[in-house]
C-alpha cells in the first residue's frame, strides 16, 4: 500500500489543547473542551512556548537578514522578530564579509571612547522590552551594510485554529508538556508522575535534536 506522501501535517492549537486535556482525563476521547478550558489551554500554551525561547536558540527559529547603518550611527534597531543575534558580519564587498566579535554590554561600557569613528570590529546586542538593538564599535564612518543570523520570536497563538509555530516533530512534546503544565489548574495537586516524566523526557529529547550537529572553534584571518 502506498504511503500518503504528505510531510507537512500540523496540529492546530485547538487540537493540541484538546489532546492535552484528553491525556489528563479532563475530557473523554470524543469530547470537546469547553470555551473556558480552551482559553486556559491556549493561555498556558503561549506562556510555555515563550518560556522555551529562553532555554536556547531553536534551529527552526534561525533566520538571516541585513541592515544598513548610516555613517555616524552607533546603533541600529533590528527586525522586531529578533530575540537574539547569533553572529554578525560587515559587508566589505559583494564577495567579502568581515566577521564581527560579539561583546556584551559590560565590555562595551569599558571602552573609553565610544564614539571613535572607523570600521566596526565588534557589535553589542541590546535587548529592550519591545525592541532589539545592535550597537557598533568603532562607529561606522561610512554607510555600512551588516548581515546577521538571528533567532526570532515564536509567534503567538491568537486563535484556536492557528497552527503552532513549531515543527511537526515537536507536536507530542508540546502536548505532553502542556498537559503536565495544566494539571495544577484542574486540581491535580499530586500530578500524574508518568505524564510529567514523559513530558520532561520528550523535551530533553527534542532539545538534543534541536542542537547543531557540531561546533568548530578556531582562529580566522580576514582581509580588509
């Protein structure tokens, strides 16, 4: 018998919340959740997905972009989807890019002359509540294009018929962790040990799967 050939099947937020409530035995297999239970589930689903972003950069959220910084500008506001800058390069020519060192705010604060002009050699990520900026040193003395790889924010679930912003291999992990997370809200003070253990196991499995296959650290020399 032929296989379906489909590789992009996704569950909606409604499907995930319903499956989690069924796994918790809050509703029966053929039962639909109430409007209140659905709203509770989506609220916890959004909270959980946003919290997972703080546990590392997920590979499916990485994207590349570029930004032009005008001469004399020490910083630039990036795409609002950005939650972390993984790397940044200064475009020298169409075929030549210079990698910038990433400094943290404390490193930047120690620079005695923060407005020194020149060709930037480092960038400082500055995460605000509603924006994400990159600050440069030295300050570009000509209009300069920078390319960068960033991790983007996970999109909100705004409607129960929305697909969750995660790959299909994360589906069972999301459902299991959502069930474990909602248990206290339904009066399960002791929680189901098996469900909690499965949720933790699936999450660690997906976190390991989501990491790059290998890291290479070395010294590079670049031209001007």
